[in-house]
C-alpha cells in the first residue's frame, strides 16, 4: 500500500476547523482513479488545458493531474499526488496545521480561496470560482508565494461524484494591478504634493522660505524612497538582488532604525525603545537589507500603536543565532494573523501594497539566511522575531 493509500485508509473522524476530514478508502480511491484514467474525454482535457488541472473525488482527494501541475511540483510521476489533497500536493504551509485532518481542515483554510471554492462547489453542486493566495514550502525550505484563480466544477462520471479543479497563475496580473492601482497612485500623490509645495515656494514670503524648502526636500525624499522600494522589491522577488554581506555592529543597526523612525509620520507622539544584550557580537549580514526588513516591521508596529505608546526592539544571542524582536502592545486578530505574510494583504481597511511583513520575510529568509516568525495575544501584544546566523 502506498503512502497516499495508507493516508486514505486511515482517514477517520478527525477534528476539523473547516471542511470534513474524512478520506476515501484505498479501494474507493483506486476505483475513482480507474474511472478517470479510462475516460477519453478526461484524457483529452488533461492534455489540452493550458493551466493546472486536477480531478478530485468527493473527499477532496486528487485522483488525476495534468503535466502542468507535475512540472510545478517537480514530480515526474502522477502517482505521487494520488490520494493527496490540493494543499498537500502543492506543499501549502498550512496543509499540516491539523495533522489528523490535513488540507482543508485547519483554521487558515477558512480564508483560503481554493478550500472555499472546493467546499462550496461540493455543497451547492455548482461551479464556484475564487482567488487563492498560497504560501508554499520551496525546495530550500523557504516560503514562496503563489496567486491562483481557482475554479471548481462538479461532474458525474460512471457513477462517481467528482470535481474538476483548474488553477490559473495570476501573479503577474496581480503585480500589474498593484503597480497601476496602488504604487502609481502613491507616487502621483507624492508628486502632486511636491508640485504644490514648489508652487507655494515661488510666491511665499521670505520668512517662510526655509520651512517650505524643508517640506519640499522631505517630499522629494519620500518620492525617491517609494520608487526605490518598488525597484528593490522587483529585484528581490526575481532573485536578482545581490546582498552585500559583512559585519555590522548593533549600534549601526540602532542608528539606522532610529533614522528611519524619525521620518515616519505614524511614529509621532510615540516612543521607540532599543535594547541590546551586552554580549551581542556584530552581525554578519547585509545592513541595508536588514534595515529594510526591520523598518517594515517597525513601521507596522507604530501604525498599530496608539499615541503615547511605545515600540520595542531588542537584540540578543540564542545559541549560534542572533535574535532581533520587534514588539508592540496591540494584538493581531486571529483571522488576520493567518494571512500576515501574504503578499498584498493589509489590515488598514484600505487598498495597500501589503508588502510590509511579506517583504520582511522575503528579505530575511531568502537573502539573509534567517527566519521570521511572530506571536500575538491580547495579554502579551505582538512580537515579530528575526533569527539570523552569527557565523558567515
């Protein structure tokens, strides 16, 4: 019996936070596979569809996949995916959140577009479509973000109740939408403010000139920073960014963060506390990238902190790793916490790039060879934790 068949045979009444956990028996799974593999129509569909296509049984288990999915998985044999659920095959980071139930049964599955479309299609016996932001574990252990348009459509084939699932990669479409609707909007607002300030400078009184020049300088810096951030993100996501690793002192890190915070409007009336253990050695890292990642986390912390509150950054050593923590007193709601590291997700109730925590994890885990996690609760507040190797 294969691992997938054993998993199917073992599927019991596990606790679930969303979809049913039960799986088909090994015999029922083999029957469903035989029905699909013996259908000329399904074979033609598998060969002709341009995106990812899979066929599920009524227990949301894969019984057939096309070559596009196998290429994405780096798997030459379709048998390796048989019996798994979509998130398990795609290595979704939440597929194992409920070890007894698997994909579709964990808390994060309630906000997963793929899980919602599949369950809704089964319940309504009708086609359903949704967008899915999927974080998967890459071969190197780091996380990679995918964005799919998922369509689930039920069919009956030789007495079997099945679902045809198609996934279209919409990452490039989402990037273009974000660039056009969000980034260019931000840049236009800043450029318009700069234009207005320069027009005011042309007709201001001499005694007001220095103050208006300071405003114009700040707006120019903000405009350059917004463009540079987008350029850097494009390079980082494409894997083209070359980190410049070297030793940097914690004093340099503190000074860089302090300078970053001083320019944040959301930090006004609030306090930044920075503390480092006396025995912390210099960090072997790229100081520019580390400052960018920390800056994203610190900015988010200040945005969640009310006037008069404080944000704390601490540095310590645990074994062979340096640990940097960013704390604020506010808790992240449970449903929001499940999506904190997703690209374009924002908690601000408005359209935003949602790149703060996503960008920080991208930098820390892909380029600085570290790890970024967080904890949150009403009693303890929210702490983001960066772990970095001490040795080169």
